[in-house]
């Protein structure tokens, strides 16, 4: 899993421009917030990635401090192999006893198990034994032997993660099991940051948690105008978009096989792990962008869709009723879900072709 790992490789480009003529005037008699042309901005390197937050509300610079403080607390609790991490505490007691965790971490783990079930294991929070074997994204990354993978696969089963809502405890049934929240942690934390900003009465902001993008409110370029969000070309450097979508109060999460990978004997192995095989996913997908109201949903769905591939992944998205998706295949074709057919615009010089599923 470890999707969108803690590396500063953004998979979504945010263009801070607005689309003309979109939306209608708000007839509610309410004083509009005063926005600044140059936002209050802070960038910090956290969780192994670059985190940037921009706030456009006048006088709300202090909201940046509150937002980053929340990120640091949650990052410490969720990161694997870090002293003081609650996830490490749970994994250390696998097969021994249940571990009580903080409400936020319990909520994250419960959500991860719920999505594991919804996706029928395509997303599996118990993928830890496999991701630690490959360790893609670290200096000691390697291709494990088939015997090593076979030994770890029986430990990957979200159904063996036991939660107790009353006691707020997490128990892993088998020794050697390990949960890995890398597949949803950035999304969960992004949503928490948005809550902090709203609590601080921020109406217009951009949150970029290493590629997990959330656009809060409308573009500062015009009243009630959406932001123009660029979808990153998964094969090129940050800032190269293949197309755009207009959005506000939404999140865009992208997974791609070129975000982080291991090359062995000429074969490229992605960091996106298949819980069923113990190997990286192998299909025709190069990148998937998910657009939802909650970033944590986008994280989980992007992993689940990679497992299912283009056709089944698109069908899975359409069934949700709350998410849209942009699929990019290795043959440079772009497929969009039904809710984006009128709003997604493919850039003419992108080198990609808009296609329809048959």
C-alpha cells in the first residue's frame, strides 16, 4: 500500500486560476470575507514530504501555526518505525494483546478497516509485512525472494484486525502482523487540517500535503468562482498538467506508478502493493486521480482502483455515488468518470488522448 509515500513527489498540480462564468451569485445577505492577493503561506518538510498551506483570509495568518501543529501531532502517532508512534505500539503487540490508542488514531484505523472491507481487500490496512519487505522509497529497498513473500502473505488479512469501540483498542490476531496506514494517513491528516482551518474561520485556502490537494472555498480570483485544478502528468516533473477540472471545497488525490519505484534487472516495480500477491500492481494503469469531499476517501479509493484496473476500477468509482475519477493508462489515454465528462478539459498539447470505455 504505502501509496503516495512520504516523498515530495506531488501527483496533482494546483493552478490558482479561476474559470470564467462558473457558478451563480450568492443571494444570501452575508458579509463576504476579506481576501488578500498574496496568501499567508508556510512550507515545511514533514512525514518525508513537502507540506504547503496557503491562507487567503485577511488576518488569519495564525491559522497556519494551528494547522501545522495538528499535522505534527498526527504524523508522530501514525508513522511506522518512529519512536512514540501509536501504530508501532500496535504492531509490537501483534498476537499478544490489544493496545489502546488515541481517538484520532482509532478513528483512522477504523476507517482503514472499513475501506478494506468495502474494497474486498483491494485496500488492506494489514499490508505492513509486505511493504516492509520491499521497503520501496528507502535506501534499503529490494526485491524480496518468492519464499519471503510467501511467508508474509498469510499475515496480510484485515479481518484479523480486531477493534473495540468501547475501549478504543486495536488487536492484531497473529504474531508478525503489522498495520500500515500509509495508504490513508495523508488523506486523513489533510481532512483534519481543513477542520482546523474552518475552526479558525478560514474561508479560502489551499492545503497540499505532499500531493494530497484540498481547495477550500472559492478561488480568490473571483466571487464564487471555482479553482482550476490541474491533473499532473504521472510521467513528468511537478507542474506539468495533462488537463484541468474546476473545483471548490473538494480534494484531489492522485496515485501513480512513477511516484516511487524500484528498478531491478530493467523492470520497474511500483510502490503500490497488491495485498493478494505481495507484488506491486501490474496492469495498464499509469495514474489515477480521485476527486471527493474527503481526502481520506480519495486515498483509499485510489489504491482500490489500482487493484481493480481500468474497467473494474471505473465501475467501482461509479457505484460509490460520492467520488469521481480520472484514469491515465500506459498507452497515454485518459478516461474520466461520468460526473467529469462536461467539466474535465484535456490540454491540447498534453500528448494524451481522451478515450471512452467500451
